[in-house]
C-alpha cells in the first residue's frame, strides 16, 4: 500500500511485454548487470522489460567494511553506485524494498504499494540483523547505518579521557565479528579501551579446529575478554547484561536472518541452475538461496560465484522471452557447482590479513596487501562501467 492506502500497479512497461523482476542489488545481481552492460542491447525498449527493486542508491561492499572501520579507507570508497549502474544499463530502476512475493499471482508488492507482475523473478536480497532502539547497541547489518553509527563512537572514544577504560563488546564469534573486533583494535590502538567477545561458540568455528584455536589464542594474547555464553537478543536483556558488565557499546554480529519476503520458507530452495525447485520462474542466489541439501556459508564469495551462473541463465531466459513471447525453448542453463573450499581473507591486525584455504591458514602483511588489491579491483570493476 502507498501512504494513502492504495496499491499502485506499475504501468510503465507495456502489458504484453514479458518482464524480469530483480529483487535487491546483491553480489549475484551485479554480475547480471555486468553481463547487460558488456552486451549492449540494440533495443532500449527491451531493456525496460527488466525491473530492479532495491532500497539504496549506493550499496556498501561488505569486504571493505572492516577496512573502513580500521580507518584505512573512507566509507565513500566502499560504495558501489548501484542506482547509476542500473540506470546506465538501461533497465527500470525502482528505489524501494519488496515486502512480499505472491507466487500464485506472480506479483511482488513494495513498501510504498507498487505492485509489479513478473514472468521471471530473481531474488538476491541478502540477510540482515534485528534493529535496536538504543544508541549503544549497533547491529553490523545493514552496513550503511552501522558505518554511520560507529563513527561518532570511535571519535568519542578517541577524544575522551576516561577514568576507567571504555568497554566495547562484540556479540558473535564468526568471521564478521572477529574482523570488526580486529579493525576496532587497530583504529583505537591509542585509546583507553577494552574489548569483550561474547559467544558460546568458539571463534571462527566455521573453519578448522586449528584455525579456531589459533584465533582464540590470538584474542587471549591481545587481552580480549572472552565471555563464552550465548545472550538472548532482546534489547532489554542486552541492556541488563551491558549494565552489569559496565559495557558502554555493544556491536551485534550474530548470524544474520535472510530478508523475509513473505514466503513460507526462509531461504528459497534452488537447483543447480539457481531456479527454485518449486517454481522454475523464480531464481534465487546468495544469502537468499538454499542450494539443494547443502548448508553453504553466508558469504559474498559464494554469492559472487553464483552471480556468474545466474547472469548466464537470466540473460538466456530474457533473450528467449523476447524471441518467443514467453514460449519456453530449450535452454542451455549453466550449473552452479558448490566449491569444495574457497579462499577467505579476513582482517587480523594492523595491515595484516588472515588467508584461509581449507585447513591452511596464514596471517601476514602481504595477505593484507593482496586483500586490499582484490577489494579495490572488485569495486573498480563496477565504477569502470560508468
Ligand atoms: C562485517 C562483515 C564483513 C563481511 N566480509 C565479507 C568478506 O570479506 N567476504 C565475504 O565473502 N563475505 C563477507 N561478509 C558476508 C557478506 O556480507 C554476505 O554474505 C553477502 O553480502 C551476501 O551477498 P548477497 O548477494 O546474498 O546479498 P547482499 O550483497 O547483502 O545484497 C542484498 C541486496 O538486497 C537489497 N535488499 C535487502 N532487502 C531488500 C528488500 N526487501 N527488497 C529489495 N531489496 C532488498 C540490499 O539493499 C542489497 O542491495 C561479511 C559480512 C559482514 C557482516
């Protein structure tokens, strides 16, 4: 519904035109965008049959969030200008959030009440953390409010002279929690601050035991207080805990929840070509997708790899829709094969990064330089399209 309670049906696309609707400018959709711009289309009207609904004009690239917090790059440098990119590609851009998907009617409804029908739908809406009213509890996701929220705290800690150390807690012990804690330690190295990490699970336990033990020892050597308990995520409970531990700021980095789009299932179960196993007119990728029976980690690396497959399959379907007015033709869909291992690069100290490849891991300055280059090249590959 829009603010005056009406549903607005989108009319800008010709009724007879078959439509592809994309939800979210996640990593995977950005590969479809690249595919569209690298195969410039002769007919601009055909491009208007692709509609993207996404809430932000610019998206923060997750790989650079710890680098911004460390102070080694500005928040602006971590932004991908998605609105400009989609508009440059010639597709229809709608700045909004999708509230719900109606599978039967093949429509999506946005937060301002726009209803869009689709012939093919692709969901790449990522995941998020619960919001909190208190200014001293900051969830890491969505990234944009987190980066805006953390900066005044950093300045406050840097400029204040406290009688007792300022106490920062990080709730969670996965890769994001570990990286943010390391990044803050770098940024606040000359400040009177102490850190606690709260989680009943071992640090980096998604990786091997050896890596997890190494990270626990590192935190111990760095003087980080480890509270090996799981906290309830309710705001009142967190405030009570913070008060009893004299914790001034809490960063919430627990497992994010997949963005809910009114479907029964949390994630959309997909086959190897990333089409929903329930409805072949729906694609899902990244954090929005559940790939067969495998539990893949919530990671940009996986979303990027799926992006290449999704781009190929969506592009092919789009061309078929135009050629055949919707009649199904034999497809040569690409298949996503989950990688046995991926290279993970995590901030692990001042200009240091940790490389993890299966059971192998190493922390060093050259890995930080490698990560910096990979992140820079990734962002640049999109900026170069403008
Ligand atoms: C601090 C931190 C650091 C991280 N660093 C790394 C890293 O170095 N490497 C790595 O591989 N992973 C990293 N991750 C994990 C990574 O961020 C996610 O797993 C990854 O971004 C998921 O990609 P995605 O394509 O599924 O969605 P995203 O890239 O999160 O994109 C989701 C898109 O959907 C949009 N959207 C959301 N809701 C709606 C809606 N209702 N309607 C329409 N659009 C919507 C969003 O605005 C966004 O455009 C990190 C996570 C954190 C928290």
